[in-house]
């Protein structure tokens, strides 16, 4: 199985939702959930930085450093038509 490399788009809905800027694949979907927050602290919802290359394979995700060639087990996503 090959990892698909996406380009993180801007977070939406206050960071609860984020998609690939190129193909629209959902990278983060926390809609309908309530993140746990330590009492007295501001909630911080983790998102991928906009423009970051993010690889997905099954349920795993990882960052592909800018400028690094893709490995034999990675492919770029295709633009949505």
C-alpha cells in the first residue's frame, strides 16, 4: 500500500475541519466532537500548517518535509476535477 501525499488547506470551522487544498481529501474532521481541555487553559485544536505536505496511509498521517523527494511508497494526490 502506498501513502498518498496531500497539501494541507486552511483550517475551517475554527480548526475542527481541514481538507487537502489540491484534491479535497478530509485531513481533520472533529465536527460533532468536543476536544478535552484542561480547566483554566485555552483550547488548542491541532491542525496541519497550511501548505504542509501531509501523507496519509490508512489511519496514519505524517509530514513530508518540503523539498524531499517522494519515496517509492509515496504518491502525490491528484487535483479534484
